[in-house]
């Protein structure tokens, strides 16, 4: 009899537990459906990390009934893949990842553009290198990230002096690995962007052979998923306004900015300072010149069979 009683109580307890659990699940599901979240993708080395660190966007969107979910990505291509998968709504990337995204038919829109940061993008060689000008790159091994802004920079630099992309031996390396190869002498030159450029100049006996002036603007681009751009124009305006405010803060508070970025990027303050001194943060509208710049990158990559098809970048401009 006692055994039956315990069995009965166990069944009642289990049923009650399941009922409570189901109710809680339904409440959470209902709450989740009502919750308005803006999912933003960022990279540590970009203007959105400044916005995230200042916290001003979170505060402003909270007053509008939204929360912000910040998602970190190691590289631009991964960020635009997340846009394609609709796991983020908005993000910032460099100038080349959107080209690959469009070539892969990803549903996204360019919504704004940053200021040129060509001074911090460069082709570096050792201080004692026999490479004195761009012509000397012929036959040399050059390290850079495949499909990146650096990939485009080396192509344009070679073309400027009448060399072909096939005149060098590419070594496809991310900035960290390219730096190691540069220091060990297994590449003759490397192409990279700040703060890696600054750090190489200061700590790896490197010098800039040429920067991006006249070759590439190396801009930031702010992008959104196609559905988010269509349905949340007011939110995008707010995000861009807050990016502009945080950019203005960054431009006028270099000392605080360096202190903020150094531990995040795990790069020394001297290198960060050199980087921020030679760029201006900001947001501007996309113009015909901007479209032309992106189209030239797309056409160049198609010509060299880096992307599989021709694209018209204007089709994904908001």
C-alpha cells in the first residue's frame, strides 16, 4: 500500500513539474516573441567596438523598447556570412567582404560608408630590404589576406607601375601570420592595415613602401540584412547617428581612445596611438564616387577570377 502511495505521489509530482516547465517555456517563448532585439556584428578593430564600449546605442535603443545583442567576428567575411544567414541584422566591414557577399547572392544592403583610412593601409618591407620601390616587388613573395582590402591594394600598386599580379608570389596569410612570416624573412613584403601596419613599423623593423594614397580609399562600410534594412529604417537612422557621435568622440579624445582600444586589441598603446593619429572616424552617405570605388574592386576581382561572376554593386545600395 505504501509503495502504491509513493508511486502515486511520484506521478503527481512529475506531472506537476512538467506542467510548470511547459508553462515557463510558453511564458519565455511569449516573452521572447515580444522582446525587440537589434543584433549587431562587430570586429574588434573597427568603429563599432568604440560604440559598443561607450554604451550610448544600448541606452538610446533601450529608451525605444529595444535591446542590443553584440556579436563579435574575427573577420569581415564571417560577418557578412552571418548577415546572409540572418543571424545578425547590422554590421560593419571593410570594402572587400561585401563584394564577395554580393557575388554569392547574399541578401544585404549597404547603408552607409566611413571615411577613407588609406594612410594606415600599406605595403611594408624590412628597413634593410633591397626593395626600394614598387618595381622591385617583381619576383618577390608578398604576404596578405586573400580577398581582403590588402589583396586589392597590392593589385592596384602593381598595376600602377605596369606589373601584373602574376609578377609576384602571393602568400595568403592573415595579419598575425603575415607578421610572423615578415619577421622571420619568409616573405619579402607584407600588405596590411592599421593597427598591424603601425605595430610592424614600430616593433618589427618595417617601413611603408607605399600606403593606399591614390590606390585605394580602404573605407569602412556599414551593412544590414535586406529584410532589416527594409523594415527598420528608423532604427538604422538611430544606429548611424550614434556611430557618428561615437566617431566624433573618438576623433576628439585620442588619449582615452588609445586606453580603450589597447587592451581590447591586445596591442601596445604606442601602436594604437600611431594608428588613431592617422585616421578620422566618421560616417557619410554613399555617393556616386563610393559606388564607383566599390565597382572597381568588384571588376578587378572578377577579371582576376577572385570572384565567380560580374556584379553591379549599385543593386545592393540602400
